[in-house]
C-alpha cells in the first residue's frame, strides 16, 4: 500500500479521531437516550454521519489548542546532543 506524505498527517489524525470518538460517543448517547431497543442500531448508524461531520471540524479546531496547552503543562526533555 502506498503511504501518504507527512503533510497529510494532521488531516488523517483528525479524520480517524473524529470517526472513533464520534461513533463511540454517539453509541453511548444513543444508548443513554433510548436504551437497547429494536431500532437502536438503525438510530445509531443514522446518527454517525452527522456526528462525524461535527467531530471532524471540532477536532480540527481544538487540536492545536490541546497541543499548545500540553506544551505549557508538560516539561519537554532537553536534547542530549
């Protein structure tokens, strides 16, 4: 399989995080709202595209903020050159 160039790293990370977090959270929220009913699977699967769209853009917006806050909180090791 041919790999993408490193310039796509941030985009791919955001897409994957949006899918995994969005589908997981929509599963949990759907379960909390309606329980495991007959139409649970259909409702959950119908929610995923909307949740993915929202989660992707939120990931793109907040990832740089989270990275900056992490740099403020975590003491980076100094180069040992």
